[in-house]
C-alpha cells in the first residue's frame, strides 16, 4: 500500500508541472515523466530548470548522474532523480504524520 500511496502523491505533485496522466504503475509514470522532460529540454529548457529547482533536485547530483550515464536518455536520468526526491518527501511526511497523534489535552 505505501507504494501505491507514494505513486498517488508523486502523480499529484508532477501533474502540475508535467501534465502527467493518472497511471497505475510506477514504470508508466516514469516513462511519461521522461517524455515530458525530453520535450521540455527541446522546447522550454528554462522552465524545466525552474521546476527542478522548485522540486529541490540537487544540481550537482544531476550533473554527476548525466556525466556518469552518457548513453542513457537525459529524460530518464532526470525522471529517476525526481522520483527519488519525491519518494524522500513522501517518506518524511509519513513519518511526521505518525507523530501527530497527540492527545487533545496535550496540544497547545
């Protein structure tokens, strides 16, 4: 179930920037994302950079991954980094959500 919840979370986040259609599988999401990224590389690179900045994708890590995988499609590499970062955000939110079961008499 956590994988499905994280997939829904990622779709919601990415829908705004990449017009990702709802999917049932992680692989479908990554393929759509890679295609959208490749399209933005050729048509609106500055917008892509802005989105990556807002999604908190580490620039140095991105450059390193692109250098280390020269034969891999850039959209696929970037999509994998976005997925990894969104997964980290989702996990963090789940951890903090668990701690929100504070009894009413102890809340501020």
